[in-house]
C-alpha cells in the first residue's frame, strides 16, 4: 500500500482534518495535532521517525543522526507557527549497537539546543536498522513573548492561532523560506535549521496556510490544495532551486528540504518587497492560489518553463509499494 493511500485511510478513520471534537481541535492531516488543555491552553503534538537507510546513510555521524531526529519534529512545530516545549524519544537499536550512550547524549544536546528538553522515552533492541522516533509537544507563542528572553510563555497567556494547511484562499501568493532541491547532495537534510522564527512570524501576521516541505514541494503543495479545497499554481521558472538539483522536476520531487511553504494574502500591486520581514527573507512569490475549475479536483499544478502543466501530487516522496 502506498503511503498516500494509507494516510487517506487513517484520515477517514479519524473523520478527517475537520473532525474536531471536544478537546481535539485538529486531528490527523496537518503538520501537528492541536489539542486544548483543561486550562484552555493550546498544545501542538507531532511525531516523526528516522530510519537508517531511508533518512540517513549508514556511517552518518551520531551527532547528525540525533540532530535530524529532533529537528524533523521541530520543523513540524514551525509549520504551525508554534514553539517547541518538550520531547520524547524512542530508539530501536540494532542488537549489539555500540553507540547507545553517545546517541542518547546527542539527542539530549539537540533537544536543549531548541529549548525542547527530552523528558522521557523508550529503548528496544532488535535486528535493525537503527530507527529513532521523536515526539515533540509545542505551544503557540503569545505576541508579548516574541523576542524576549523567556523560552516558555506562561500558561494561560493569550495565544495566536495555529496556521493550518486548510486556510489557503483564491488570490493568495505562494512564498518559500528557502531553496528547494539538492538536500541529500548538499547534506542540508542533516543540517537544516527548523524555520521557527519564520513560522511564528507567519502565525502572528495571519498567513492563511503553511506546510513543512519534507516530501517535496510538489506533493506537499498538493496537500495544501486538497486541505483548502483550492488549486495551487506554481511556476517552475520562479522557483529558488539549489544548484545541486539537476532540474526543476528533481528539485520539487526530491524532498527533505525542511523549508516552509506559505499561502499569504495578496499584497498591493505596487509592493515588491516580501510580505514578512524575516532574516533570511522569504523567496517568491513562486505562484498563486486559485479556485478550482468545474470538475477540477483540488491540489496543485506546476507549470514548467514552457508553460506545460504537471500534477504536483505526482512529484515527491510516497513511501510504500
């Protein structure tokens, strides 16, 4: 079964992204689940796996393995506009694995690096390969806490709203926080920096929709389109493509970019500067959001340099047979 088919089955079992009930505000189908505590606070929850041979090569330094294991989940928190608070980590270690202590120390180091201490987890031994799962819990940052020296805003403080995949609107512009493509060739997939500041600025400014690019710009853009019931149209000629990528098609499909794709309300025609003041600055616009034509399914289209359309959902990672 393909990953996309299995995910669709899971969404149906849960009622889909809009099946919020009780204290579950957002279920499966976004970068994070969103729940409300008894005190009324909003928590973001995400979990991700890192598997040797799939997400990193054998022989990768332990420190970089641990870094990526933590950063992948923190990037999901960034895509909602939140800040990481705590983490759990589990490890399936190959029998006789000699680096358990080093791996544990590195995981704790990188958790603290992003103000996200690892507060628990589990270890098991088996035939391999090495597999690490990280669960991160985050919170939305109140405006008063942005830029101060307090890593954890007080519970009960006013929160901004999480940015979902389902909020894109016709007329929105599409922007990126960085280049796409060539992540494996450059080593960026091990050393990327989760775009926390950009995600928090997006949430504060009212960006309509956002997603973390882990499975490729094409497939992930299509996920915004499906969730928002619109069509994203991306122009390949406007993409900021890494020089490590062979061409635009490889750049949008190779995955592991860990940049943020944002659907932002349109600017006034005379404006040429990015819609958010960030460092590094946003790149784009790379395209627009439009309403679906009659009988046209929601999703995303990429126009190649010759103007030919390509279904973006077919350009990206889809694990499984």
